[in-house]
């Protein structure tokens, strides 16, 4: 399975950051929760800027977790929580 992450990302109702992966040339949206960003990535705010900053600062860790989840679930969308980043 070929997995690549694009630069497309956005906040979702100030509770998640959604980001796109290409899985075998198919767009798959993934997300990471506010709790995961707070608990594992040092985020302390709820603004879109705060969430995106925490995401970008921890992008390699988040993408590794997403890659593991995508490989495990056959390339379906994933919603990462704190336990996934630990």
C-alpha cells in the first residue's frame, strides 16, 4: 500500500484537524482530535491557528500514527485520538 500525505489540512469545528492522505492514489481524509493535540502535542488553545500550529509542529508524529492506522484498516479514513499518538 502506497501512502503519501498532502499539504491539505483544516480545522473542523475547532475540535479536530483534518488532513489528507493519498492511499494508492486515492484521497483519504484523516483527522486528529483536539484532545490528542492537547495531550500529546502541547496544544493549549482552541483557535484554528492554535490547532494548526500544534498539528504542524507535530506533523511527523501524527503522520506516523495515521500511517499505522491506514495500514491496519486497509486505507480507510482514520480519526486519531490520544491513544493513537502515545
